[in-house]
């Protein structure tokens, strides 16, 4: 497999890394080299040691390292840095004269001086065609205007953060990671924009450094407002100290701090709980002694219906009561029938002996019409 010696090169402090073919040059970390780019020749710094990679891992369009930087190359870079300040002042003057809504950040000369790149920030799109025409006539070279964001502006300008140290983006942070307010909430920070925002006006990049650690430590801790059970009783969670792994709880005795390890310990029964247990009385003790070994406990009285504790249907209950009444009245009726023999008739059917004979009202005989003797 064809392998090549690859080296990473950066063109600015804490800038992005680009891979180049080192060929047969012996390069070490922090060496300054002249490389070939799409914009022409450029001066860069080697970051890290060289490595051998095959055709699968290396990029398709791989540029080469031309040579190590000489003293003449370094002097040319210093002259270009001085000319950058002059070009920036002249461009700012033209922008103020034309009253353009844009903020110039930096001017950059290429290594061979064939182009000047102006970096600026703006809220929207800016028509800078007239400005480019003025700059090209004055500097007699190619002009490029490039719009950047506020984070890139802070990276180029630099400064000190709220911690008192140099900004992370211009010291070692080579790429920007997304930051959200959720990270500040997870760490218990005050959601004050002036305290959680950086020089660029965006959320601090350092909010994401400890976010994973806070999430890992929070897994074993309850949430605020939740009730937890302690050996002394139940308590409400008031506050959390994630790094110290302590919980502030409030109960009837007041507020106090509890460690997370104390919550996972098994609860031991207290003496007060043992004293509340009821002791058997003397009668129960004697009954247990007299009770044979194979006998079961006292039988519970069987409830009517044989359905346990289920409620009975009111219609069924009324039928049961009526049937019990008829059963209780039946023997009395039989006794009375024994005393008074029945008078059976030939016309009476056998199945109607016990039916109660209904009394029918007697019909009055129709009186014949009286005749007057007169």
C-alpha cells in the first residue's frame, strides 16, 4: 500500500488544522513552513508529529509542503503584518465616508502580497462593490471582502474572559461547539445574560466543559421537590449540591444536609417500632398451648350465600326472605290441616287442595215484581 508522510499545519493561533504532504522533509512540532494552498503560497506552523497514512485515510486533494521557512520568509511576513494595519485604517475611513453598516475586524495580506482579505461583521447583506473598487485603485492588488460571525470576531481580536484568563477561542479552542441554556440550568447557574455570556455576546463556551460530568453525577440524586424516605421519616428535597453529592432536605425538625450514600443504606428498625408490637394475652397463650399440633385455627362463620364478602343482589335477598317466611309458615299450616280434615269432592282437582278458596259474594235473588191488588 502506498503511504505518505502527513503533517498538520495551522495558519493562525488556535486556528483550524489542515493536512499537507511532507514529502521527504524532516519536520518537527512548531516548525514554520511554506505550503501551497488554493490561494497561493502561505506561511504556516507545524502542529504535532508527522504520521504515515495510506490512500484510504488521507484526503483526496492533498497539497504539499514546499520548504521550511527561511529568514527572508519571516521578514516578508513581518512586512505584511505592518501593511495590514495601514490597509485596515484606510478601509475604515472609506466605510465611514460611505456610511456603510458594517464593522471591519481585520485585514490580512497573503504571503506573496497578491491579495488582501478584509474580514467584517454585519447584521445583514451589504453592497460593497463601490468600496472594493476604491480599495483596488488605492492598493493596486486584488481585494476580497469576507463576512464572519461574532464568535470569529472574538477569536481574531482576542481579550480576557470573566475568569481573568485569555479567551479560550483565541488561545487553544480550534472549533466552536454548540452551547445551549440547558447546560447552564444543569449546573445550577443563574440565568443572567451578563454572567453566562462571553465577549462575543453568545453563551460561554466553557459551559459545555463540565456538562457531561454534571449529568453523570446527577443520576444517583433525586430531583428538587421530591419526597424521600429517611430513617427518621419522610422529607422534602430542597436543594442539591451535585459536586459535593449532598442533598438539603426539610422535615419536621428543620433543614439539614444528607449525603447520597446515606440514602442507599438499608433502613434498620428502631426500638420504638419494636415496642409498638402487641404481645399476646394470657388467654391467647393458654389457647395456643391447648391447641393440638395438627389443628387449624378457629373456623370463621360461613356467610349466607357462600360468596364471601361480595354484596348480595337486593332482588335475590328479597326472594330469600320470602322463601324463608313460606318455609316457616308451612309446618303450621300442616298442623291445622291435620286438625280439620279436608272435605274432598269429586269435582275438586288433586292439585288445588292447598289453595285458598276465594269467597265469592252471594247473589241476591231477584225479587219478582209485586202486583197491586187494587
